[in-house]
């Protein structure tokens, strides 16, 4: 995987901010954007899409993993998430699980506390390996 220092995190964050600008968040008023690098060099992104039936709202990460799969699959390697101000945001718990499916423990996340592997953000994760043991 590309080392964290060789990744242009500011450019990735700019893509997350652009995605955030397309968010549909009329109920929470809390737009979110995400972007990630894929192991083949692609970039994927997403924004939250809420719903009048509040519980059906989709986090930005849902759009990101959907785009990942739709555009050819692969593994997520580097991920960032921003709020409506463009500031770095931690992904919610459910979305850490979504990211684990496609990035695993080594996926690097940009967080307010620095660049961290998903293993530290989702310890002892349940994942695909459990289903094959
Ligand atoms: N949200 C995301 O899109 N991703 C996260 O990781 C955190 C929360 C969205 C869901 C909802 O539309 C809004 O932020 C407020 O919770």
C-alpha cells in the first residue's frame, strides 16, 4: 500500500468536500462528504442522502462503497471524511463496519487525531473472515 506520507491527503479531502457539497441533508442540516483511494489508483467518494422517513437516511459512506463496487471493486486504502465546514470528521460506527468490509484492518483513516488504521477505530472487528472459519 502507498505509505501515508506519499498520499496527498489535502487533495483527497478536497474531493470529500466536493462530495459534501452535493449532500442531501434537509433533516439534520449536517452535510457529510467522504473520499477514498482504491488500490488500483481510483478515487471514490460519497455524500449523505437523507429521507423523510428519517431512519432510512444513507450515510456518505454508503454512497462511497456503492461507487466502489459499481466502478470495478477493489480495496480501499486511504479514507477521509468531512463535515459541512470541510473539517475532518470521524466516520460513525456503522460506517466503520462498511469500510472494514472493503478496506480491512489496514485501511488508513484521516481523523482529528491523525492518520490511524481502521484496526484502531474498530477494534476486534467482525468481518468476512469470520464467515469462512
Ligand atoms: N453521517 C454520515 O454521512 N457519515 C458519518 O460517518 C457520520 C454521519 C450523516 C448521517 C446523517 O445524514 C448526518 O450525518 C447527521 O447524522
